[in-house]
C-alpha cells in the first residue's frame, strides 16, 4: 500500500516491509508465511524483476560460487542435477518460489527506497520511495527488514587504471554487461583473479580468439564437480525433502571442517590445494601464477566446477598472466614488466564496492544513523536502532545460510512482541566503551578492506558481533532467549498516552 509523500497512515500499511526481492527478501517473505502468518508484509524492489544479484549480473557463465544445497533455502529443496548452478537456473528457482507461495503479488517493482524514518512515539517506520519516473510515495511499517545485499548496485569499484581513454576497444565491467555482446574472434583480457574472472574466462573461450586472465595476485582455487553425485543418488532413493536435508547437512559440515582446518593447519591445506591444481594442469602448472601470498580462507576460496578454467588453459584457449598494470594504451594493456597484452575487449573484474543498508538514509527520531558507530546485535540488528534488521551473509559459507537463520530469528522476535503486547524491540547499548571492539572481517580481500570504515562495529563476544560460525549461530538464533536482557521491548509512546487519557476520562 502506498500513499503520496507527506500524507498520514493509520496505523500502518503493513507490519513488515521487506526491502529487496532477491534471496534475502524472498526468504524473509516465506519465513513470515510459515512462522508469523498473521503479520502483514510487502516487498519493495528497485529493479523491474526479482532476483537481486542473479537478475543484475548477466555476464557469460554466471553461476553460484557455493553449492545450491546451502545457497538454496532451508524450506525449498534444490531439484536440479547440478549443484553448482548457473544464473538462469537460480532465477527459475526464485521465480517458482514466489509464484507457488503467492508472494509475487506482494512485490512492488521499480520502487527505490530513498529514505526510512523511525518515529518512536508511533513505533513505526515511514519509508519514502521513488519510482522509475521520479514519482515519490511513502509507506509505513512496524518493522523494516533490509534484504538489499551488500554492494553498491549503482557503481562498481573503480580501480582507476591509467590510460582508459586511450584504449580503442571496449572496456566492460561484469556488473553492467551489455546485452548480446559480440566477442567472436576477439582477443580478451580479463583483469582480476576472483570468482567472477574465473567464471568469465572459460565461458568466453567458446567464441573468443583467446582469453587472458591478468592478475596482480594469485588466488587459491578449489576444484569440485558441478554435479553432486551423493545428492543425486539420495534423490533417487529418498523423498526429495529428506534427501535435500541430508545433503545440506553434509555440505554445511564439510564447509565448516575445511574452514577450520585452513585456519588451524594452513600448510596442509595449501599442499592439498596445490596437489589438486598440479593434477588438473599437468605441465601447464606455473607456481608463480597459482601460489598466493596468503593462506587459504584468508580470502574466499575460488570454486572451479569441473576444472573448466584449467581445461580451457590446457586447450590453449585461455592463459594466466601475473603482473602489474602500467597503463592501458590504444591496443591493450602495457605491463610494468615490459610485456604488452593485445586486446579488443578488456573486462575489469576488479571487484565490488560495498554499501551498508543499501545506501538508504536511515533516521531514528530525526537523527541520521551512521552505521559505523553502531554495533551488530545477533548478526542482524544494530545497537539502539528499533525494529530494524538486515542480512549480511557469511564470508566463509553460503549467503543463504545466514539469510535463513536471520529470518527465523526476526519471526521469533515479532511473535514475542505480539505475545507481550509490545510495539518496539531495541538492542540497547547504553555505553559502547564497555565493549571490546574487534575486527571480525579478518579477510584480506580488497573489497572487504576498502570498506571497513563504513561497516558496523563488532565486539569480541556475542551478542554484539557478526559471527562467522554458522553451526553455532544456528543454535543460538533458534534456541537463545529472545528477552535476553539486551533486547528491550517497549510500548509505543502514543499508545501509552492514549491509554492514560482513557483512564483519566473514566475517572
């Protein structure tokens, strides 16, 4: 429900307003249907279609970098044969969920949230939106749930390469891939060594003359089959949902074990990954190109399904160059070593630019919220900000694992508020100096390090931290006390005043 900006709503247009119709937003909608069915909700999506990341990115070969038994939702089995799925398959999964569960009619597309204001007296959010024609409307909600992702949809990271204006070919960023790009017979240089680059390189070798991945720093790669044989076997002999739950449990445990092993015995994991790389590349293995200067899981491991990236190298369709860029010139990239890479197309897969709370200006009783001054609470709420939650996925596991447990937890809070007749839930932190601050983003990835100054704070202990331990988080979020002495539940001041007035009148 919407109304022209400046008009009043009584009491609210919906109990929960979900911002974003990607994985996080759709997941929250389903969890509300399951766990808080008497709460009204709506979703607002700035784009014309749902899917978030999976609708925005259209570069060749786009796929998940996590298995779909953990990137899929806890409530909806992944039914495709491939566990490492491409973008269209993930979009099909999301579209089926919103249609089967009648969520699509609750999504307002082409609505960009440009402001969110909390009024303590009324205990409600007034959210201001702008459509694609510039028309401004507002809507109100008791709870604001941000499923708007973690990066800037408008602007990617600009590495600032010198000489861009001199290059006579095309320069592309994966975030804004042109439709129907013709790259047949072209020489392509992909700058970067992360998941996006490693996806694009083998995918473009189908038509390109040659694809070169230009990296400044090598990445640790993990090779696994695109199809999970164990999962597909279970689906043949067990009911779909049971097979999915078992596979999901198996993959969560393996992920947790591998991460912990990398932190505890990094050399053993290095040796294991290097052995796999050597086996995949044979005489094409180059230690300079495939030995990172950091330990595994100090940055996210880069998944290579079916070793497709390495198969492209062995077929002489792709190559890796490790060097620093001097500048772009008319015909390609001049490197500091003196070598020159000829190119018709340059793809700058140099990373994302992070954004907190979807860059939405948020105000509490008129005061702007500076997220870098607030602490995380229970990995989804923030100190002294009422009725507000957001999803920031795991760095060491699938995004959806966090989205699922956050949605379940918020439903628990909403149900507690209903049971106690309260209107606001606020993680109260009276004195931040009592906490010991700790940087939990101990990943050396550039996109993380560049954005630490805008990120919310973390303490060295729960509940004031964004934990990276899904197994423990799942237990805490599902079974921990809602009324824990930190999360304060209050009644709206306006309701208290109204009740007092009624009592006085009765007397």
